[in-house]
C-alpha cells in the first residue's frame, strides 16, 4: 500500500490493455508496448503500431530516465485528499522523441523544477497499481531500485 | 481555389442570447429556449422554419453545468419537426456544431439549422444543493479511464493544468512572459466595460492581474475564464433563401476543423499550438483571404494562453511572437490595431463556451454591437473556439 504521506490518488481502471503499464512498478520498471517490426514505442497502448501498422507488439522496459518537457505547479485543490501545491509535468523519455507521459515531479522543491531537468522514475504503490512518478536523476536512495513496496 | 466549398451555400441568418450571469438559477432548458427563440426571430424566421438542430456537447449529466440540454430537449420544448440533427462532444471544439450545420445545409439535408450552446456552470457550483462541478473525483470505487486515465492519478483533472503546461513550454521556447499574457485579460476587461451582459466590468490593472492567486503556474485566476450561466444560439440557413430573412445574412468565407496531430492534451507533437494550428491551416487553405484582411478577431479565451495561440495559429503574428504582438498592442501590417474579443471574451464576459465569439463576430459584422461597435465597419471577422485537441474556426464576411 501507499506510504502514509502519499496523497489520495484517483486510480486508473486497469484493463488487459493497460495492465503492463500500471503494474510494471512492482518490478521497478517503466514498461510500454513496442512494435516488433519497426521498434516504435507506443503510449498510450493500442492494438496496432500507429507508424507501420504492425500487429506484433511486445511489452518492453524503458530505461526509466527522462527529462522534464514541461510542468506546472498546481495550486488549486481539485481532489479532496490530494493537497496543493504539487508539480504536474510531462516527462519525455530518451528512448524516442515524443515518448511522453504526464506525471508528478517529486523529491525537489517546487520552485527548483525546470524544463530540461533530468529525472528518473520512482513508483508509488496503491491497491495493485504502481503510479510512475519522477524525481531528479540520482536523487534516489543509494543502492535501492525504487520506492515500490 | 479549386476545392469545392460548401461554405458558400450556407449563411448565418440570426443570433440570440439568453440572460447571462452568475448563479442565476434558471433551468438550462429555459435559457436555451430564450436564446433559440431570439435567434429565430432575429433571422426573421419562425419556429416552423427550423428543420435542423446542431449542438455541442449534448447532454452530459456526469459534469453538472457543462451542459444539460441536448437536441432532444429543445426539439421537445419547441416541438420542432426536424430533417437533420446532430449533437455531441466528439467535435472539433464548440463551434464544430456550427461546422456540422453548415455541412448539413450545404448537403441539402436542412434549410434552417438552430445551433446552440448552453452552460450553467455558475449555478452548478453554487449553493442551492446542486451537485458540485467535478471531473469524476471524490474517491470511493471510481477509477479513471479514457484520457483522464493519464492525468487524474496525478492530480491534474483540469484544463488549467494541461494549458498551464503548454503555456510554460511556450515561455520556455519563446520567452513569453506573464506580463504579455496579461494583455489578453486586460483587453478583455476593458472591452467588457462596454458590454452590458459581461460579468466582470470593473477596470483591472496589470498589478491586479499579477496579484491574483495562482491556479496552475503560470496561469493565475485572471488567466482563467469565469463560469457563467447562459445560452447562445445561431441560425444557419441556406444561402439561396437569404431573401426570406429579416436582413442580409453574414456570409461564411471559410471554415477550419482539422485535427492532424494526436488527439490528446499531452501527446500532441507541438504543445505550444496543438489543434489550433491544424484548424487555422485548413481554414486558410479554403480562401484567398489572409490574416491581414481580417478586421476583427474573436478568439477563444477559456484561458488567456489559448487566445495567444490562436493569434499565432491564424497568422496574425508569427509562431512564438504572440507575446510581443500582444505587448505591442496588436499592430497590423496595414496599419491600426487588430480589435480582439470585443465583448470581453470569456475571461470577463463569462464562459459561454465558444458560441459567444461567434455571436459577437456576427453582431459586429451587422453593425449591431452597440456601444462596443468597432469604429471602422468590419468586412471580415474570425471567430475561433477551442483549445488543446479541440479546435475550429470560421472566417466570416459582412453581408
């Protein structure tokens, strides 16, 4: 379960199509679908490679590294139990231009987050779902894989 | 131009608007009827002439105030006999419903289409026991799906978050500043003073803007439009029936409804322009007119940043130059200043969600905008609505 200091999070509906993404944190990995024919990383998941229309897709782990493509410091209370301020960001992964996901940046003061900041994935476990968050590269506990528990 | 243009077969015959305000606690269907009957009368038509209905987004009960009135409600209330109708959220923005209506008229499926958009978000967020405006939050067993699957778990349920990230990226790439963005809000507030139906009419200064509380950086309170109650309607008619109308109609020179990038707020290739780029490019591909020919611009401002994006996408200034263009007072190549959001937009006029821009453009082209009528009689106007992956725009011409 989540740490006591984790916010209340509205969780995704896990389906056979997205399970690989939302549960990969159990293994400390960030996983996506990838086309076996043209090697395109595909996110969000779909039934076909949108580039070559290949139908053979496999789940593969990305490096877990990324950079902050853009971000916002949210100050508005939208969701009871998820208290502002917090940083929402779009992180782009080095595996492929445009391979991005919306996430939170943690482990850094809000006013120090910058576009281009190198970050690495960390996970927050909630009720069978591992939420991928990002923290500044190299800021994790020494010698541990991640915070999944 | 060699492309066949349906636009030339349709016109805007009349416009109407209900009472507009904060928490006026009127039934949204009652507001819709008021706007619809006003638009039909404005066109010089009667209820019996209406044989088509188009609306956005149709009934969406899960999001109180965002809608509540669909095609069937207005058909039943007015007992319309329809040959064609369409309503729903999967459209290129709010004015996508007007694009639909033009297409239907051009295809001969209807002669006079009633188009409308009704909101009651102010009352929905009010204190009379109606459900709060939420985006599916509230915990319990609710699980996010669709696009929200990728944002709700991260506490980002609002377009303020998504647009905030786009604005931040624009600032990073082009050096855009909050002071430049403020010009959209300040222009809207100044124009709202001449609009008796606007919600915020008191003068606002740059200091007021900068002192307002932050919502989602870099967007502060006055970068976000103000929830309102109200309904706006327009009648789209056959161009060859113009003689039946009360006055010469507004002509539709070109429309844009394209979405060529990925249909997502966070996956689109260029977050600093998104679908606005595609809709604007399509519109200009259907006319020989150019941005410098446009006399007035009514450009969606659900957030101030979206207006800046529309200015760039439509070519009123170059890509990335929206900030300096606004700060310089919107100078035009042929001289003078580009009038923008002449009714105050949604930031000060109220969030009538897209249709307010079309309504205002038509009034200006007819010379019926009252105290806020622009000095030079406008020949052309752009009305553009939407943001993110939802966008459409119309280039309109005076009778």
